[in-house]
C-alpha cells in the first residue's frame, strides 16, 4: 500500500527502514567485537578497584581539607554578595570592572571544578 501513501510519507517510511537496518548492523558489529574480548582476571579487577578507592580517598581528602573549605565559604559569600558590596562601597570606576569580572570567573571555575 505504499503507492496509496503520499510521497512524503513513503520516503519517511523508507528512511526509517534504512535507519533501523543500519543501526542493527552496527549493533551486530559491536556484539561480535565484544565476543572476542577476553574477560579480566579477578586480580586485575581487584587492582583496579584498589586504585579507584585510593583515587576517591585522595579527592575526598582534598575536598575535606580545612583550607579548601575556607576558600569554598569565601567564594560562596563572594558569589552571593560580592557585586552588591562592590556597588554599596561607592560607584567603582569602570577601569576596576575587570577585577570584579576576573574574581567572578575564578569563583565560577572553582564551583565547576568542585561540582565535577
């Protein structure tokens, strides 16, 4: 009944068939590639888990450091109130705007790194 459908629908249906068959071919290719893969030994898995645990502990130690916590608190207060206090102290000269923008960018980057 393809002849009864408008040309646009017939083309869309043909495209769906072509897309699904190519994705199934890709899927089959992936499956055949993974079948050849040799599983890791339990010693390798244990070593990887130990390395991951050490890495997590390293980053947890950094995140819980009192200096990092202090910087985090300062940056949070600056992010919330820095620009407002900047304006309350008097109209700053336009030449000082790069200072505020640089500090804001550093705070933003710090929060991005902390979030990651």
